[in-house]
């Protein structure tokens, strides 16, 4: 089910990946706020009403798992979807269900991205 107007915070340090994911989410009816780092993402999260956070794991400085923990401290009810090429890592498995609500594996399928965002909003409700 498509969620029109879902407010997504997209945190990705790779410009091309961030742009591509933003285009996919925008085309599905989401309102996307983008950030190029975990620190920038947390600032955006604290300043705006967000329905779901989508963050890459492997980022310089503040990685996605640290970003997820900090995001939950700021907005505990906002679901966090992480995007990773490292699905088998133990820290990702431990974070799932605590700080992370869903995990997407790179390369991210556009339909899977849209479905994960919609499922997170359906499951956790809008902020």
C-alpha cells in the first residue's frame, strides 16, 4: 500500500545512492529530506517531523548503527531502516529490533525500499 506524504529522512554519504533512493521514494509519494552524514541527519531529525529514517550503515564519522541509536534517543517512536552490504555482521543482527526496525541489502531494489518504508510506517504508525 502506497503511503502518500510519508516524511522520510534519508541519510546516505554517497551522493549517487542518496539521489537514486530519494528519486524512488519521491516517485512513490514520499516527502524526502536528505542528509549526507549521520550528524546532519540527527540535526534534521531534531528540527523536523519525520515518519521514518532510512540510513546507510557504512558512513565515515558516524556510521548508520550509531545514527540509529541516536535517532531512537531523539525520536523513540520513529522507525529506522538501515541499508547495508554487510547483512551478516553481528552488530547489525543485534541492533535489529532494538534500534533498527528493518534491514535492506545493497544493491537496494527500488520496490524493496518503498515496501520497507511503507511497512515501517504501517507497523509503527506516523510520528
